[in-house]
């Protein structure tokens, strides 16, 4: 029957929009989760904060959802500490289930919002959310990897 396919239902999928709320909890004690004398990598802390402020956080309604996200951050922290690239495949699978990329959100049947809707800051945003060039990206990544997350 015409009009009953996936494309016809697309308009019924929710559009995620930032609402300015911080959801979830702070990341757990690094000594307990990562081991004695361990700290969270600054990039991991930033990604956790971004997740808590993101429109996707509205979909994380239970403590189990946040436990899942926390385990993902533990794996990401291990990657930054050890540079074990195989950790990234695990993290990427977890990120897909939360909807980190536009393709992930499409697979989860969320309508892709306009870029401003994904802003983690106040609506209207500022220039801090602007895309960076590849040279700047590689420079930042290199500095994180070189200092071992310290």
C-alpha cells in the first residue's frame, strides 16, 4: 500500500533538540573505575560533559543507560592511556548505540536536526562550536596523545 513505507513514516520520528539541561551524573571516582592513582583523561571528561548536555541525553532515561555510557568512557580512557587502537572499535560501537554521529542517529530513526540543534551550549551558540581544520585537529590529537592524558 502506498504511503506505508519507511519514507512515509519519517516525519513521525522525533527531532532531537538541545534544551539546555544537564542530564545524568558526574563520571564516577576514577580510582574506583580506572584503578588506584588513575585520573580521567581531559578529553573523556569533555566528551562526558558533551553527552550530558546533548539532545541524545534526553533518550537516556534510566541509570542503566548512564552506566552504559560510563563504561564507554572507561574504554575511551583506556585508549587514551594505552593507545591500544583496538579499544576504538568497541567505543565506536557503543557510540553508535547512543547516536554520536548523524549516520548513527539516522540508524536509530531520529530525524537529523539542523547543526544548531546539536549545540551543547546555549541556543544561538558562539564560535566555540565551529568546525576546525584538519591541521588543527591533528595538532590537538597529537598533543593529547603525546602527553599521555596527564
